[in-house]
C-alpha cells in the first residue's frame, strides 16, 4: 500500500519509451497564441495582463542590465505554473515532482547569475563571501560558510519545489484513500473527510502557483546580487 502511494511519482512510459518529454512539452501546446487581428480575445488579454504585471513586479528591483532576463523568467514562471496546475488533474503526471528536472532548471540558471557577477563585477561578487567589518580571526571560517551557502542555493531551489509538490500530492492521495475506505463504514465521517479533501485541493492549487512564483523570485534575487 505504501509503495503504491509513490507510484504516482514514477515517470510514465509507453512501450519502454519515457513520456516525461511529452509531459514537459504539453504546456507549450496549451498556451493561446495571439491572433492576427487587432483586437484580442479575453483569454489572450488576461494572459497578457498577467505576464505584464508579473514582469513589472519582478524587474522593478533590478537594474537595466537585469531586464534582459525578463523574457526568460516570465516564460519559466508560466511554464512552472502550467505544469504544476496540470499535475493536479486526475491521471496526470507532474514533472516538477522529479528532483532531477528541478535541479536541471535551478543549477544552470543559478550558475548563469554567478558567471554574470564574476564577469561584470568580480570584486562585488567576491565581496559577498566576506561581510564588511568581520574580525580577522573569523575571516577564513566566514569565507567557507558563505561559499557553502552559495553552492547550496540551487539545491535549495530544486528541493523546495520538489518537496512542496510531492507532499501535497501524497496528502491528497492519502485523504482520498481514506474517503473511499470510510464511505461504506462511516458515511458521515467520509463526507467530512471529502470536504477536507476539497479544501486541501484548493490549497494545493495555491501552492502550485506560489511555488512557481517563489522559484522565479529567488532566481531574480540571485540575479540582483550579481547585476
């Protein structure tokens, strides 16, 4: 029984071919494309308004050099939200519950921010490893600690997204299993449990959007330190 709870996180395959690539590519097919007419429909208007608001809020603390990342970060935000929301549908697979995928997104983007900082302002980038006014005996220890914290950042990005989505999916499956078990035995308790399941599903919808936003927001903060 416990093993079956984690089967939902296994990458699906068809005739021995992994379907995770299909799950990753599917959100791009669902995005509406702007028409050739002057007037857009309501869906395109809402999508454009959301992306513009998010991009303005994300780029506001950054300097002009960081605005080159606007398209990449906005696309990543929409992509993660779509994948997380599609994963809440029945009989679907959520690629962002895989730590390998999240680390594949976090490590290159984090490394790009570090390389930009080392190339544009190496003194300031290295200065983050040693706070100003540090006593001389503590300098070696603080440099080691700050270096470790710097290299932990991509791991924290990937693990945070994976852990939150995995925990939510497991909790939904556990409560749904309890509803089916209790329904013939205690219908009243099963109905109350189903109400809790509905509220938890609404919470998971919020978590799916918030975690995508937090992932991109932390990347923008790392970029802000190095631009």
